[in-house]
């Protein structure tokens, strides 16, 4: 799970390099959003821990080297609690998920530190188990093929809006136990978040308020009629007599939805795009799938997470005491953003980091974080990503981009990295439909 903090890509004035060399490339404009990796390579070499002004006006440190990233992600002097940000009230209002404070949704794993984090994660882990995810495999496959059925005979589609976007929405709704008749409301609210990402925070905040109201009502209903769904599991979860409070349960359901769905949208969208741009790797994966093998699919999803993952920066951290990171002194209260996308292309850690290699075995990427805040929903996202890409490549074997890559646009935002659209074309499907299982 990774929190999203929309911020419109726009030019940010270049700062002086800490090593006295030329000023770094412009960050956060549209060119950067399209391909941030050259800028991150510059920062890794010249200013690996770099203070900059974000498009929101908040000043923060960007951490770009792999070793520094791993250190920062596990350093408990870097707090997740926004109360430790010593910026102005205006700056504090521009960090975190829009609207979560007003909606009383702050008490979730992305915003708290031990010992509260330890207690909450232990309780949530009792409900959101690997076994529950594994048992959901069949339903994810069904949802995947239902969505493919909607456009496979047409010969063209937008893989974001027709496939990558609805799959994780419907999947998490079913896992949470949202009734079928209400799932389209969740899709609308999620669409509002996507549409307003990169724009004014109020658009996202309105959707957050609606989701919170719905979740509180649903939790009340579930208490009187517990089932096998995740919300019922969260209500049942206890540890030494402790249970989740109503606010904690609502916040956890919310963050599973909010932080999980866009991560998976981008994993599927970025992954499909990377395979379309690297036909040799795509052919290897298709051959492997046709032979009924899963090894390359499993290593491949990890490589896609490393190569152009769904989460560009880890969520906000704030220094609770002075510390030194990558040779830079970080004052108390300063925000720190670990740039996962930069760390996962660090040549000091990965051989040929700018090359997509689906068979890469030494691949301890940080795409889903590291340490106690490692993404709780990673197994579900991996399952959905593997299932979606396997189905696409098997059922639509001659899939290709329907536009020039220069026409594609990336969504504005600080934390997430994903395409707005991904138009494709293919030979329309007819006759028996292959249904690969992973």
C-alpha cells in the first residue's frame, strides 16, 4: 500500500547542486513525468540526497541511491506521522492523502509509527492473510477474463480504462465484502480520484468523504452479520483482547482501497507498456506461458516492478531528530521522500539497470518499500499483475500500441507513476477463448 499525493507536474526552479556542478535538470514538468529516469540518474551521481521545492510548494529531500533508500525506509528516526512535520500549517495541509484528516481517516498504517503501527499491523495481518489472497486467485482470474471479454472481439481498446482500472477496483471491493450493487459507486469514486490526481486536492477530498461515509455504514452492517470477507475479518481480529476501533477499521479499509487500487492499475498499465516497448522480452514471456511455465512470469513481475514500477516515491517521512543521510544533514521536521524509481535503477546495485530483463534473479527491488512499512497489499497486487498480463499476452498475442509512444501522457502526481491511457489494437478474438491459469 502506498499513499497517493496528487501534485500537478509543472516546472520547479532548478536548485544548486550540492557538489558545485551544474544545476540539475528541471523536475516535475511534463517532460520529466514522461521519462524521469535521466533526471534521477543525474541526481544519483551529483546530488543523491537533494533538497528541492515540490510543485505543491513544500520543500523536501529526495533520496535517490539504493543504499540510502534502504537506510531511509528502515530508519525509525524518519517518522510516518504528519504531526512531526515542522512546516507551516499550509505546508502540512499539502502532504498526505487529500481529505483524510477531515474525514477522520488518519489512523492507518501509512501515518503511524511503533508502537501503534505494530499493534495495528498485527491486527490487520490477522485478517489480510496470504491464505486469503491465495484463495482469491480464482476470482481474480474470473474478473480478468470478464473484462477481456468486453473488448477482445472488438480489435481495439484502452487498456487503462477498460482493463487495468476496473480490475483492482472490483477485486478489492469483493475482497472487502462490498455488495455487487454498490461496487459501481466505488468505481465512480475511484475514477474521481484518478481524474483529479495532479489537480486541486479538493476533488480527491470529496471522493474520500463519500468513501468514508459508505465504509462506516458498511462496517455497522457487517457487525450484525459477519461473513468471510475482509471487513468481517477486520472486525473479528483481536490481539490480547484488543480490537480495531471503528475509525481504525474504516481507515484501514479506506487505505486498502485508496493505496491499493492505483498501485495495481499502474503495475498492469506500466507493465503492459514496458512489454510492448521490449518485444524480445514479451516474446520470451509468451513462449514461456504457452509452455505452461510460471517461473518467468514470477520473476518478470518483479522486474516490471523494478524497471518502471507503479510507485515512484515512497510516502512521506519526517525527521524526528537530526540525522545524516547520503552525506547530507537532515534537520528535525524536514520531509523526506525516498525515490523508489531512482533507487531501483541504481547501477551500484543492479547490472544494466536501464535494461528490462524478465529473467533477472538478483532483484531485491524496493518497489513496494522495505522495513516495517513494507506494502501489506503486495501479494494481492502481484497476483492481479501476473493474472492480468498472462491473460493479455495469451488471449491477445499480437497486441500492439495503437498510437506513437510520444502521444501517451502520464498522470500528474508525486507518489504514483502511471499512464492516463494506453490505446492498443490486436486481431479480434473469435472461436474458443484460451483461459490461462497461473
